[in-house]
């Protein structure tokens, strides 16, 4: 009887030890508290970071009008009036060969005429309307964090995302501090999680922006210093196209440029399959259209500037003609964008396999 009790007691002790060992193995990771993810350090779990181009303001000072929203009228040089075209500024109608000389009826005898282009104000409205939206963040003042792709959390490398680890014999990778995370790891939801699984990550050269360095054509101003139009080399960004990611801002596991909005790459039989475009098509090689720049083509009408030059003739009141004025209008071919989606690849930048 005593032997049976001892045997039963021994079994209970063994069971308790197994439960204790199991609890030790399944203990929550101290860094992520069992969730498998930690707050993203760059954005502080918000999922967004301040736009560096506009410093979070959402707008930039227009280089054409300096933020005033208006420009000096090119016809009257901002004066609001000019010499009367009928009397050449003399205020008298007629000349030494005319028997009858009288007060000029066009200007009332003062020799000045109100500018017909600006209606005497001396100003013309700038295309920015008084506020130039930052094209880097679309006027929001912030951008999705490139590290967590806007999710606010990144994979915990201490536990590898499992949320648990044993007390002993479990250490973080040698090149990673406890609780740190892989920059290409994101929470498991939607495209971001799939991108992390497939190795899609922000380009290290441009930090996910797609552009880097100062544009030499415009000295980083974003507009052509000679023509005062949008710089065709950097498309008003002031930066050069990143050669590493070809302007996409993201790289796949093979180092090819990939759009951040493109669903992830699927792996089959140890090799990388093709990408999938916005329309669900299977994409592979780059677009063959020589005009295509990452899915966009430069407008043939405005050459990418978004504006077209127009020569406007001045009003004629008799006598000497007033000079024509040069004005700029929003391009009707591209709606002022300067670029349009490539019709060959549908704006994805890559072709069907």
C-alpha cells in the first residue's frame, strides 16, 4: 500500500515538474510582452513621421510669388497703368501737322491708360493661389513611416515574433539588441505583412523617399532658374531620382525597385515570382515604353512642367500698339500635373510576363 502511494506521489511530482517546465518554455517575451511586436522606434507607434520637405507644415513657400499669391503684371511691370496708346502719353490727340488738336478722349488728357491685363491693380494671381501644397506629403505635413510602413509596430527580434521564449538558452541574434526589430518587418495585416514576409523593404539609399541628393539642374529649388517653370529633371522636388530603387522607394529581396503600393512577391520553388499590379495583372519586367518613368510619362504638351506659355496681344485703342504680354497657363493636356499614367503598363511601371 505504501509502495503504491509512493509511486502515485512520484507521478504527481513528475507531472508538476513537466507543467513547470512547459510554463518556463512558453513564458512571454519580456521585450514585446507576448505580442510578438514592439513599438516602431522612428515614429513612436504613430505610424507616421514628419515630412522633412515642408517640416510638417503641409505647404511650402511658392518660389514664384514668395507666398504672396500674386505676381507683378508683366504688361505694365506692376504699375497698373501705361502710356496711352492713342496719344503716346502726351494727353493730346493730334500732332503738329494736324490743324485741330484736342484733349485725348481715350485717357482724358492725362496721357496714362489703365492696364487692361490687370485692370489697374498691377498684380496678377499666381497659379499657387496663395498656398503651395507640399508635393512630398500631399499637404498633410506627415508621411507613413518607412520602417513600419505606417503600421506603428515592428517585429520583435528577441522572440522572432512568436511572443514567447525560454528563460535559458534563448538569446537575440548577435547583430541585434534585445527587442530591436528588422526594418523590413511589419505587423501581419494586409500588404505590409506580406511585404515583410517577402523581403520588401525601404530603399537604404533614399530611405524610402525615391529621391536623394540635390538636383543640379535647379540647385534643389524645384524650378528652372532661367524659365521660372517647374524643373523637368526633378519634377519640382529638388532631388534626383534614386538610382538604387529607380524612384520606387522600396526594394524587393533581389534588390529591384518595387512600388510601396504593390502587393508582395510570392516565392515558388526557391525563386522569386512576378509582381502583381493594381489591376491584378501579373507583372515582371520593366515597362518597354521608352517614355515611361516608373509608370508615369512626361506630358508632350508642357514637357513635364505643368504649364504652357501663351502670348497675349494687348488692346488697341489707335495709335501705337501696346506690346504683347507673356503669360503662363495650366496645361490642359495633363491638367497641370506634368505627367500622366503610362498607357502601356497602366501606371505600374512593369509589364505583363
